[in-house]
C-alpha cells in the first residue's frame, strides 16, 4: 500500500517545516505549500488524503480553500489550524467541509492524534466517476455498484428511506460498503447540503471517543485549554454516521441513548443543555443480538437504532458483482496512476477473483486490484498474476523468519526489513524497479538496502 499523502498549507515557513518533519517521522508522504493557490492546484493533481491548512492566509483564506477543494473532491479530509480560533470560526470551517480544527500553538502529539483521527474517518467509498456533475450525483442509485437481486432491493430501500429522518442500522462484515450506503442515503435526503460526519467507535479509546462525540468546555480536564465542539454538534442539520457502534462501551451507550431520546447533550465539563438535530445512521460488523445476550450491548439502545435495518451481504455471497468491481477498480487505479495502458483480465484471471473467498470483502478486492495495477507490465492480466497478488495481500508474520529475541531493537528491525525486501524481490522475479515500487522506495534506496543486506544474488 502507498503511504498516505498529506498537504500542509501555511504561509509561515517554520510552521510548515515543523509539521512536515513530525509527519514524515510517522511515515506519511508530506508536501508543504506557503502559497495556498499552488497547494490547491497540486491537490487537484495529486489527490492528497489530508490537507492541513491555516485559516487566515493572504490571497486565499482557509474557508475559500476548503470550498474549492470540496468542489473537485469532497473525499479529501481537511484539518484547519489557526491562532485566531473561536467556536464561530470553527463552525464556519466545519460547515464549509473541514473535518476538525487545531488551535495554535499546539503540541505535536496533539497534532498527530488529530491527524490519525481525521484519517481514520476516511472510508471505502464505491462510486462511479461522473464527469462534469456534482459530487452528489455520484451517489445516485443508478451509479451504485451491484447487480444481484439483494443489492437491487437495497438500492430501492435507500431511495425510499432517504426521504425520511428514520434512524438506520447498517449490518455487515468489514469492507462490505456500509459507509457507501450511509453516504448514498445522506445525498438523497433533504439534509444533503448539510454536513456528513462520521466516526469509527472501534478506532478510539472510550475517553477520547466521548470527548470527540460530545465536545468539552475549557478546563473540563487536563489539557482542555479551550472549548471544543463535539461531532454531534457539528452534524447539526446533517447526517451522523456512527460506525462500529457495537464496539462502544456500555457507559457511552447509555449517554448515546439519552442523546437519541432527548435530542440534547452536555459537553464534558458543561452545564448547559445543547439542542441537536441530525439523522443517525449506525453500522456494525457484530451480531448485536449476541452482544446483548453477552451483556455487552444495551437492548434498549438496539431497538432505538434498529428502526430500519439494512443487511450488507459479504462479497462471497454476491459473486455476480465481482466482475463489476474488478473492472471499476482496474479503470480507477489506472487513471489515478496516469497509466495509458488499458488493463483487462483473462477469463481464467476473472475465475480466480470469483473463486476467492474475500474475507476482507470489497476493501480486500480493492487492495488486490491496486497491487495488480502497480506491478503489471502488460495489459492482459492472467490467472497466475492474480493468484500471486492475492497471496501477497495475505502476507503475514508467519511467512517471515522468526526474529531472535536476543536481538536489540535495531537488529530486529533490520532483520524484518531484509525479509520484506527478499519477499518483494522474489514476488517481482528479481525486477528491482517493480520491487522498489511495491515497497514504496526509490530505486536508489532499494539498491542501497540490497547491498547493505547482501541480497545482490536475488536480483
């Protein structure tokens, strides 16, 4: 997989360089821009996963930048930072499409936590490319992927329930497209012009999840140097997507139930009731009935969430749709990589796709296709190439040689790195250019490491 790409846009050079150094140390691919117009132009070409931008800048301020980014790709996450923050300016930024905000000066640890949280909100979104149309048009029912009778019924249901404000529970294994369904409902609803806010309950510890959902007042806890809006508030008039709700603690379940019943909340450390108005779509990969029996999920909350259930089938149970996804992702990743080559699967190659069990569902299939496009050196992809790409995705620590526990950390990491390089060179049949691409290294860096670990004979 490629590194996640982050743009930093700030007219202060020292701020840009400090943040860039911290993010690069975490393994991100980082680009800095002091000129917001230049950053905006590059964002259209390089399609970053996240843009971190100052709110007040000469020429093009943060709010205008958000609006322009969202006009060409609403899926790019945006994090606002400013020394002039207030709840009013934060609300304006969120309403314009930002995911979150940071107040200068901030600690690097706080920045890294916020970046990870913001990136965790980005989900798999299956969408058809609709040239010259608005982003909302991408979620029209006719553009969703699926030809099985079960999926056609889900598409009909989406169209019907989108017009209501009923709470929806989307059930399905990880990677089946639960957020795609939530977004489709949102963009077909009367709330489509208001925020779509999402959070993954499984991605955050309980205390952090609570503060993100409810927000907090200044002084509510150590480190709360200013008040912060919660995501429930930020979703006002829009849609709130609560992913993996089955992983929420019983304590938070109780507070969520109160929010749903009374449509009010208190920020952490606050005393005032705040009215909220959003449409809730919850999702889970767990069997909530089993969770209720085990005492891990509140029965009353389940019935509050399960007003309209939607069950997403795993990919292994909708194999007729596999060719649709394969062809869609082949075209998407070839275009993203600016490749002129038009990829096709041989009949036997497509059979491998159909016969695989796909435990990771659509997300796993997407990753395999991305791997195929990155490593392919000819337009026709055969069954052997597909099989190898799937095996690479199942690569685990079991395929590595055990690391000697007596090694120090540096030696252990080098041993692990050497094994990864060996595997990549083997997978690419000694082609170091392709191996470097697979490892996300430059050709020169791979050559240096091959010499360092004495792997020349493998090439």
